[in-house]
C-alpha cells in the first residue's frame, strides 16, 4: 500500500505538527538573540531539519540509498550529494 506524505501542516506527531515545532524553536532562537542581527536563517533551519530527516530515512531503509531517496521523494543522486555534504556515512 502506497501512502503519500501529507503536508508539514498536517503531519502530526503527538499533538504537535512539525510546522509548529519549527515555528516554536525558530521563534525561541530569535528571541535568544535579543535583537542581534542574524544572517542565513533559512539555510540554518533547512540544515537543522534536513540532516536528521536524511539520517532517519537512511536508518529506516537500512542504508539502501535508492529506497531512502524514494521515501524522501528525491533523486538518488541528490541524496548522495546530501549524504556527502552532511558527512552521513553507513555505520561500520
């Protein structure tokens, strides 16, 4: 049975959505800066979400890159590049 991933607004874990967790944490991060300027927030948040997402997909698919790429909905070559960028390796 094929299940299509819902949007982040609908993807729930417990009583919180993924989107609400991101919103809460980014809001807290910006408040902790206490008015200091910040650059690169978008890239920082994406990296903070993307790395564990890829790690979880790889673990769930027993490090089969083709299956993990399909699970994530990305091209296998894109996954390989992200694995390299984030230095995610198969466990020994």
